[in-house]
């Protein structure tokens, strides 16, 4: 049985977490658990959504797979020594260390991405680089036992990849069919390479204010 | 300003709701609200996720867009007269009546899909037909002011389509880029037409026990 642990913090982006959780919590014979610094409900970025942690950093079991989602709350967690210590200790024994979106910046802040190829939200590549990683503009990047996914919705793709790793391709395909993941976006603007150039520039300018740099 | 209302009930599927909510709650100048029968936190299908309704059926404002997600809890809501009455009344004035996954069965149970072309989770086509609709095996189906989406993850595609309807294509593309929705599923098994035939058969047999028929 594999234990997959999702580490949440206030103002995580709900879809960063729910995408892979919806996939991985459906794996028969394995368990997906939610872990946070305290046992208080953790509010998502968007108001009414909250998640009740099943474990705290103090009592969580060892993980086979560590997954850190992103979200605007990531910024406030940078330099959180309690979180850093938890991530470092957990990463020592976890088979896979993974993130979605700006969750990668928290892995980096804990010193887990030094010299690694990794990805994050496209607006956070520079922030990732400042933490010692080599940013790669791909949907999912694997370097050794570290697997990082791009922004927000990339967590669904990561979830299916992890499901196959943990329980085999047939099970991953069954879950994909169960959640009818046959995406048909009405527009083709989901990456900076595909979206209108002017839109990309406006969002880059806004993001500099957020991530610094 | 458009008001987009998400109607939740116990054991809704988190991704059915979070997919379109993550898109539509980012529309500047509009509001996405969560509505339920009572003001108690509504637990999702998967344990630790809960959503605190911002309105109840009794005090919710009129909606421009009604959105009903699906999930295993849908079955227990069939025949719920309070929900039926809320959906009927709301649909009278809403510009758009929409659903994700088996949320369509609740629209059907309220008598809102009679004679309409509609879609739902692929395992629920027969159940949808018994409610008077004509099931269509497409990702998103529009018939008049009723827009239904396929299973679970189809809610993200629906969300972007609604975002464009409400605020224009440029805004929808900005949100798509913000959530980096450039899907790259590691497998191509997300619909019954694409998945291995044996897997489809096993899931159909299991579903008959759930939906009846």
C-alpha cells in the first residue's frame, strides 16, 4: 500500500490540490491523505472551500509520495522553518517528491530542488531559478525522484502519471475514464507559447509584482 | 454583473465543482456563489473536502447562471422536493441552466430537461434518457439555454465556455492561461470511444448496480 500525502497551507489553489487528489484518492488499496501544519481546516484561495487535514506535520505517517500544490498562499510559507523541516524529513524517505504549480517553490525553499530540472507555473520560472533549480517549460518534468508539474490544471496530468507509477497503467486508464478526462478546451490559450502575445505580456508584468524579481 | 450559482449537496464530486468554480470565480466584476439546502458545510464525495455555502435555497439571490455539479450524492437527492422546487424557480429566471456530470440527472429530476438534448457522465446516459432527455455523447451539449457537460473533468471546459459567454473570449483565454489549461493527459482513455473495450464493459456492469436500469 502506498501512502500519498498532500501538504496544504492557507490559500492553496483548490484545483492544484483537487485535480490530482480526485485521481489518486480513487486508487484501490492505496491511501491519499491530507497533511497541514495544524489540524485547523485549511481555507483555499477561493473563499468557501476548506479542507480538514487528516494529519499534522507532527503525526503524519511516512509518505511514499509527497505532493505539494501551489497557490497564492505559497508566498507566505516561504521561509516557514516548520514547513521546511517537514518537507526535508519527508523527502528523505519518500519514493517520489512532487508538486503542482508554485508548490515547486516550496520544495525549492526547503532546499529540495538544488541543481534539479523542474517546472512550475509559467509566471514563476524566475522565482524557481532563484531557488537553485533549472526551470523547464514542460507540462511535467522529472529529474530523479522529483516530479514537478506546471500551473494549476497540470495536476490532473500529474495525478494520472503518478497513478500509473503506483498502480499500473490499466488502473490509471480506468480512473481517467471514470473522471471522463478527455479534455476539449474551447480555446487554445493554455500556455504562453499558445496564448495571444499581448495577454502573456500583461500577465508577466502583473506577476512581477507578485513574485518579485 | 452576472451571478453564477453553484448548487451543492452532500457527496458531490469535488472536481465537478472546483473545475468550473476555479474558472468562474476568477471573472472580474462577476460573482460565483455557493448555494445549498442548509447552511451546514457540504462534504464532498472524498472525505476531508467541505464547502461552506454562502447562501441557502431560502436566501439565495436570483441567478444568471445556474450550475449543478454531479457526484455519487446525486442519487440521494433524486425526488428531493425542496431541491426540485429551488431548481425550477431558479431556472425560470436564469439566462443559462448548466450541469456537470450527473448534475444533469438532478436537472432532469426537476423536469428541466424534457425533450432536450443533453449529456452527462457516459455511464448515466440511460438514466438521463429515463428523465425525458435525449442523451448525446459529446463533451458539452447546448439546447436552448440548457448547457450540460460530460463527466467530472468536463466542468473545466464548461467553465471556460461560460466565462466567454459572460465576459468575452479574451477574458476566458486569460483565465485559461492563468490556470495553465493546456491539458496533456499521459494516456488517451478518457472516453468510452477511446478507452480499452474491456475496461468500458467492466465499468458499465458496475454502473448498472449504481444507477439502476
